C-alpha cells in the first residue's frame, strides 16, 4: 500500500498494489430460484424496506408443497402508496393479497394486519426475475424467484374483517397539527 494526495481534490488516498487485499464487506445471500409454477405456501413474516427509492412491504411465505422446493422462502413485494397518500389503491398488490386472504375486499385500506395471512395455506404463482432495476438482462446465475400473486386460500381458518386494537398501521401516520 502506498499513501498519496489526489492531484485534483487534494484528499489523501491509498493505492493498492495487485498483491494487496482490500475487504469491501459481505455479499448478501442469493435469493432462491424455483421453476415458474403454482405452489402451496404458508405465511412467515412481513418486512418493510426500500427498493428503487420507494417504500415497499415484503410478505414472506414458505413453500409447503411436498417436493424438492418444500421449505423454500419467497416474498411478495407490495409497493406502498406514494405522494403522501396513506391508503392502498384497489389495484395494489397488498389489497389484492388481502382480498384473497379475507375472501372479500378489505373494508379499510389504511390499516391492514398480517394476521389475515396467518394459519392459512395459499396457492400462489411464482415468476423469475430476469431483469435488473434498470431493465437490463441479469446474468443467468443472478436470476431469482418471487411470488407474483396469491391465487386462492387452499386451507386454514377464515379471517374476519373486524380489526382488533392490536392491528398496526402499515404506513406511519404523520403527527396531527
């Protein structure tokens, strides 16, 4: 290694020789790849995160169809409302999934609970992600599977549309003025 001052910025920098090693961090695990098909799945958990500068909800499910892919975990990604809206649109993936889980359209779209997915077995369709966030083709080894949609409830308790005090809003409310 050799320290030097960058000629354009005046900042200190370190140059590495080919023989020197530099650690950059860890590479995340590769998401699983399963054949595009319909699978029976059970709900595991929900996470909130950002992807492509937009807040999203990730609903994680485990394949329970007997066979090679039993136990594989996949997610259904649901974009959150934008432009300060707090209510999920009727055409949103989350409302579509809730409609399948409840057997009817949810009465409220501003407060949805993941309890509607618990204790049920769903039939879901998967799809393979082959493009990156810029629309460019990913290398074959970077392809992975996601849940495209929930198709129906195959087994499990029927969820009511009543929401209890433990229901947590999926979007943060802004403080009242």
